[in-house]
């Protein structure tokens, strides 16, 4: 066993592939309106939680699908909290009424994230494929705040809403959210089917990430760009150009915790010092127990129903490769920001079939001086 693996900070568990929505960007193609027979059993989930708590005090994010469809989710969350783990919930928000909000608060979830993929009902509902889902999600956010639960708004940046970033932030402020996380679409699952229609090109990605940087300076909310590791290169570049300190929410790796729903399971890290954390500080456990570097990178490192999670985290060959920046290829491999950014390994896999290849949605041209950080 590797006696010195990096600490696991976040584990995202896909509690079920069942969901009451059919979002066009979902990481899954086989989403079901009911719980799936292949979902991990309660007993298997308990063993995974106990195993996790034996070597980590990370944040365990209950994701999906829609985790609130799983009848044992609160009992399992209580078990995790009793074992000393921080717990977060990643929901689409549409199933949250006053009773559910109260139970979420009583269980002790550190934060609940809800996705708003637009600043208005037509934009969001068109993306989520359920009329009324916007109003129900906003209501869920308000009920959670009334129950004293910290909330986070997640928003996938794509062509349908690229001009609404400021408006979505204002909406998050209006419902008293703690954090606002913007995601770049990752072409996996259903997202692959809409990539040509919805993916921003590299130059537009750069402009939108600069906009997110400006929005971060103008709000008291914790703002983060997720599945956008080049945002951390932009933070360093802008701070250097302006002669200003690093933004307040990017100094310490445990400054906040949160979560996203099925399409946003990478969100919970909050303040970090590096962009892509797949396999280095974060991993994802599927509803069947398969362990992936993140929810968007379908390269299995093992299965918790057959192996110890502690052993997988310490000894996976996939994780070992992701932890070595010297293995990055293309311009990511020689970029002076490779230890800050690292490029999105999932988009590299989508574009090149190789998760160590260069990030395809980045305009930055690095100096040809491998290993030098700016």
C-alpha cells in the first residue's frame, strides 16, 4: 500500500441513478425515473461509509441522480455524520418541501446545492426538461434557508445561458445563498450528445471565466468556477496584472464545502489552490460502486463492493498517474501553470481518448520552459 497518498478531501457518492428530471447535460445516459436495481444496497453503502471514515475526514457528498429519491438517504447521512464526516447534499431542489427541508436541517447537512441553469423559468426549464422545475428549485432554496441550512446555487455555463451569469448571481443573492458555483459543460453522457450545440468554444470560455472573476470581486458570495481548472490560471494572471492579492475564497483548501446535483457533482471543493483535483483530492463513487477520478471521467479505479476504498485511494494506478504532473501531455505538460491548473482531465479524455492529454478548451499558450511556475 502507498503509505503516503494525498488526503481525500471530497468523495461524491452517486446514491442512485434515479431522477425525476431529464436534464439535457446529465452525465448519465441511463437515468431512470425510479430507483435502479443496480444501486448499492443499504448494507453496501454503510460499509463504504465506515471504510471512508477509517482513513479520511473528508466531505461526503450525497449526489445522484436525485438523492432525495433514495428512502435511506437520511439514515445513511446520519451514519456518516456520526462517523465524523462532513456531509453535503446535491439536489435538483424540486422535491424539497417544508418537511424535507426540516429533515435535511435535522440530519446536519453542512450544505445543500441546487442547480439553476438560467436566471428565469424558460431558460432553466428548457435545460432541465421539466416545466415548473425552476419555481420549485427556487422554492426549495428558500425553504432550506428558512430551516437554517447553508445553500449553494450551481449553474452550468453553456450557450443557452452564457449571457445570464450576472443575473443568476443576483438570483442567488436574492435567496440568501452562501455560494455561487459556475460550471463549464463537460461532454459526458447526455452532455456528449449536446456538445456541438451547447459547448462554448475556447475563446468564449476565456471571456466567460474572466466575467466570473469580475463577478467574484463584486459579491460577498463564495464564487467558484468548477470543471474550469484554467480559472485558477486566470486568477493568478489577474492578481499579478492588477497587483492585488489572491481573491478571498482561494487561499485555503477547506474554506467551504458544498455540492452539486447529477450534472454538478464536482462542485463541493470550494476554495482550492489547484484547478483539476480528479484523483488527487477528489473521487466519485457510482451508484454501482465503481470509483472514478471524478463524475465526468469514466475511467474506473476499482469498485467499493469488491475492494476497500482506502486501498483504491492509496493504490489505484489511475490515481497515481493523475497525481504526477510530469505525465501531462501537450501544452498542459509544458505549461507554467500546470501545478495551478492541470487542465480538465475529463475534457481531455473526451477530445483525445487520453485523460493525460492537453485541455482542449484553453486558449493560453505556455512558455516552453517545463516545470516553471509563475
